[in-house]
C-alpha cells in the first residue's frame, strides 16, 4: 500500500502565468510517454513478475513516477492558477480550458485523453522489461523536446531533473533484465515465458 | 520457482557450447570469455559465423571483422544487455538533487541545460 | 529563504539520496558500500524530520502528533489550539509558501 509524504520530490516554484507552457508539459502528465502511463505500466506489470527483486524494483519505480506526475501537476497548477479569461484563450490551451477550466485532467498535448492503450503489461517478463526500457527513453526524449522550446529556468529546472531520472530508471531496468536472465538459460532465453509456463 | 527443465534445452539449436552458456556453434568449445581459438574454418555444412571475426577485443582468430561486438559471455545473440553499474563515490545530497542522481556515472546532461559539468 | 524552507530543502536532498539508493539497492542488494550510505542517509533524514515536525508541520501520518507538532504555528488555521496537524503547512504543489 502507499503512504504519502507531504512534499514534492523536487522543488517547483513558478512565478509566471503561462497557459501555453502548461498545454505542452501536460503531456508528461497524461500523455503516451508521461508519468501516469509510466506509473500504471510498472505498477501493473509487477504482480506477475516471477522474480521478487524485479517486482520490488517495479513497485519502487512505479511509486517514484507517482511523485513525478505530482511535480508535473504542480507545474501546471502554478502556471495557470492566476489565469484570467484572456489568458485562457491562449492558442493550445483554449480547447482544454473549455472542458476543464483551470482544473487538471490527464491528457496528452495533442489532445488524446489518458488511456490504458498508452502502456502495455504483456505478462512476459522479458517483453515487459523491454517495454519499460523503451518507455524511459520515450520519456527522456519528450523532456528534451520540452526543454528545447521552453526557455524559462523556473520551468526548465524541474524538467531537467525529471529527464535525468529517466536515464537512471533506464539503467535500473537494464540491470533488472540481467537479473531475469540469471533465472533463464542463456542458450535460449525464449524457451519459455517465465511468467506463465512454469507455475509456482 | 522451479526451472528444472531449463537445462534440457532443445539440442538441435546448439552446437558445442562453452561454459557460461556461450555457443558459437563451432566444433570447438571455448572457455567462457575467451576466444574460441578457431584457427581453421568450421567443417563444411556447419556455420559458426566464423567467416567473420570480432574486432580485436573479442577475437575468434579467423578472417574478417564484425561491425560490432561479437557474442561472448554476457552478450548473447537476440538479446540486449545493459552493463551493471559499479559502486562509486556518490554526490553530496545538494548536488545530487540538482543533477537528478547521486551517481556521477549516470549523470548524462542534455546539451541545452547542462554538459559543462556540475551546475 | 525562510527557516522552514531551508530545513525542507535539506529533507528533500537527503530524501532524494535515499530514493536513488533505494533503486540501486533493488538491483544490487549485497552492495555493502550502498548499504552503508543508505544507513547514513536514513539516520540523517530521521534527525531532520524529527526537528521539522516539531517546529513545523508533520510530513507523514506517522509524524502527526498534535501535542508536539508545529510549535512555530506556521501555516495553520488553528494557532494555539490543539488540532489535527496533518492539514497544517501549505499544499505541496502550491508555492505560496515559498517551497
């Protein structure tokens, strides 16, 4: 189960209203390569992981991703909390404003609402870890895309932090893959699905 | 979990195999992590891929070069490998939070926001 | 930076050190250097959070102790009254409090 600690993992202090920026970074909340997708992906995959230590890692990284989506939402909140009706009409934000006002709702920058199609939990330990490795790279690329086009340091600093966390997570999932391999035959890793073909 | 069947993998998919689970399918088996010492080409009808050879750091002693790392202990065909991170002296907490990791070896800045060492 | 913000920043820093060590130890459970660093960080964090929740608001439910929390009466609707201190302090996502 989860406990909650009443602080952000990384400080966010944004002093300028900018719905345009909010409409871009919201992708890292509810978008296909965002923190909610990451969290749900890892927290879903962990149940049937045959290796306890890998299930533990998925739980811990999945939990950290919840802390990251909280950082993204804190940024969106601070960027839009002092918005007036004029600000809300900013191109890129106006359609979202119509449906959500200044409320925070998980969606991608392109407008696709968060949904489970944005992640996979395949039930195959090797496949799921490659899904996770790919997810961390996609998230890294997305943060880099945001950093390139958002010059405000108050917004850039948390984005830079979150990008580096993706690099670290990628390394850990790579190490988890090595752990899985030790339980399999190196001559043929695909001989059976460790999550299904050998029941406990 | 019991994986007792895993050692009886289908023999048709492997030639001689080296300890450490690395097979190049050649007639000769190599100790793990070393070249397989294949001075001569594999017998007709078998292939160990030894028409080509890995670059010097992972040589198998035959003719040409592979364009990348050859299979060896820890690097297996049809599978990716990320090396395990070794322990190193970690950043002080204030630096770590700024950089996004306690591990200098994983500190990989993006050119727009870093790359000139610690900010 | 206020006293509260300074102390909270130290907690964020040592908390983050523990978070990153946690993931490393998940994949390197026998690494003695990492275990030592984890123990040191945990001890430091314990000291900092004890101080913080006495002077300011509790950060976790386990730290909620209305008799001893928030002696400075910072960010509370009920200064001077015994109350449920879990709601003291600014909301984490709101920077009106500075950090």
